[in-house]
């Protein structure tokens, strides 16, 4: 799963993984975010929103970000 993703952001607390955003991007036109997950104990704290924000920043201004559905 991680081997073929080319854009991954994670959120950690004291070194422990609490959130992850996994995407595929061409860095020219669009990025597809296939996974966004935050540990249930840390949801509703803005962690997912920050992972999305970091992904958008990495894509570059004016690029499209698509998200998968569950």
C-alpha cells in the first residue's frame, strides 16, 4: 500500500502514529488522496484537516485534489 504512494503525510504523538494521508500525484495537474485515517481517540481535533492541508500544499497552488470515497 505504501510502496506505490508518492505522497504520504502522517501525524504522530510522542512517536506514535495517530493519522495518515496517502496520495498519488503527478505534481503537475492533480493528486488523488486514496486514504485519510485518524485514530478514533484523536478525531474531531483537526488532525484530518491538517493532513489534507499539508497534502494540498505539497501539490502546489492551482492543482486539483481528488479524494476517494468510503
